[in-house]
C-alpha cells in the first residue's frame, strides 16, 4: 500500500514477519529512521509498519529490516512466523533447566516447587501412620497424598508466576490467566474432595478454591480477568466433584492421575504463554521467596487434606 | 578495554539488537555484543567515559544494569 504525501515522498504500509514485542517495534523504528524515513506507526501485534520516505529509500530499508529478521510478509503469512514452532518450546524448556537470566523467575519457582514437594512428601511420610487414615489401602493413601501435594505446589507456582505480570497484562491475557488458574485449581480440588467426601462437599470446596484462585489472579488485569476467573472456578469446582463421584467405581484413581498430569501440562503452558506474549516476568519481586512458596504450598495441602479426612462425609475409602 | 555488563530484563533477539545498536553509536565504543540468554552485554571501548555512557544508554532503554 502507498500514498503520496509531499516532496516525492510517499507513505508506505509494510507487513513484516518476526515482530513479537515492543522491543521489535523499537528496533524497526530505529532502522527506518536511520535510513531517513519518518515512522508513522509500528505495531507488533499486527506485524505492520507505516512509514513516509522517498521511493529510493524503501528497498534499502526493506533490506536492512530483512537482515535483522523482519522480512516482508506474503499474503496470509503470520506476523510472527515462529508461532507454532515446537523448537521454541524446546528452547524455553532448555533455558529453564539451565537457569538462564531471561527465565530467572521461572527457574527460581521451579527450584522452589521441587524443594517444597520434597519437604512436604518427607513430612507426609513422617506422619503417615498417625495422620492419614481411612482413605482405603496404603497405596491409595500414598497416591492421594502425592496428588494433593502436587496440586498445591502447581497452583502456588502458577499463582506466584502470574503475580509477576500484575498490572502489565492486557485484558485478554488477564482473562486467560484467571480462567486457567481458576479452572485448574477448582477442578483439582473439586475432584480430590469429591472423591473422598462426595458431591456436595466436593462441589462447595472445589468452587470455593476455584473462585478464590481465579479471582486472585484474574484481578491483576482488572474486572474482566476477575470475572473470568470466578466463572471458571465456579464451573470447574462443581465439574471436578461431579466427575469424581460418577467415577467412584470406575478407575477413579487413574482418572485423578490423568487429571493432575494434564493440569501440570496446562499450568506449564500458561507460564510459557505469558513468557512468549509478555516477555520475561516484569515484576519478579512478586514471586516471593522460598519461605513464602513453601508456606503457601503447605497451607493449601493441609487445608485440602483436612477437608478430605475430616469433612462431614469423609473419608470415603477408595479402591 | 573490555567490560561485560550483567543486564536484567533482556528477553529476546530484538533486545540484543537494540542494545547493540544504541551502544555502538556511543563515541569510544569499538565493539559490542549482547547475549539475552546469559543476560550480558560485552563492550570493547577505547575511551573511559564510554563505559558510563553505555550503562546510561542501556538504562534509558528500560533495562537494568546490575554489574
């Protein structure tokens, strides 16, 4: 697209690949302006650049942009041509394992999660005979204990990670955050308490946890995220309990393993999504320290186990 | 003289390009390379003032120099 402006200069609209963030916009603007163009608009979301320059300058600008990875886009090609590339996910995971600075918060929280899980499992083993009774066989009791700890640790990880993006996310991202954490938190707590305490307690507890978590993180982007979180918590809390009760005689424990595993993948996906969409966590101070992580995980685990064991109907012995 | 700065908040290739661009425009800077994975910017310079100016330029772009 081109429009004549004045002095032989024209306004051109370019559609570029490779634009992913505000820094890409800065780099592109600098390249164009250093070549004598006047940048009217650069938008990484749409992958577009509007600039005013003479015709002779346009090709050198395009060439310089291409050298930096911002090539002119063909019809139908995505602005961020790397989207959907599995290598990006692999790259992110390796960066996380290596503890690279751009994923420092994620690496720190992963270490906290591993350490907290180990301590909580240790405490569980220590108090196994005295505290955890009535869940059925010892293998079922052990499995439920591990599932509760895993659920609590994953939820705390995700909550603290998303806290680092507070006030710097769009409504759309905020809705995604509220929905994911509200839904996964509600689903897991609803399913675990529903399995050991029946439909009513499971639904109420699942809803309460899901709504609290969804509201807690959804509010970071305002009322839209908060509403989305609350609704997701409401829906998943009841659904988790309902599914557990329906499967009570049909491989419920296997379902709980699968559910927890899928939730772990989704929580991981949420962290990756935010990193990809909003960059490195902009407010790392909200991720807290190990004490905070461990205390929150222990409290959540203890609350869940207490409800599962001492709830009005619990615990229902599972097979 | 060479100096490697530890820089926070770099997260992609564009961050590397931006910092390389702004620092290389400073008088006295002879070579720059940035690595967002390591969170470092390595500067070669022949005027002592270039280092401080480079740090200021990095901060001006919204990054934090921590060492």
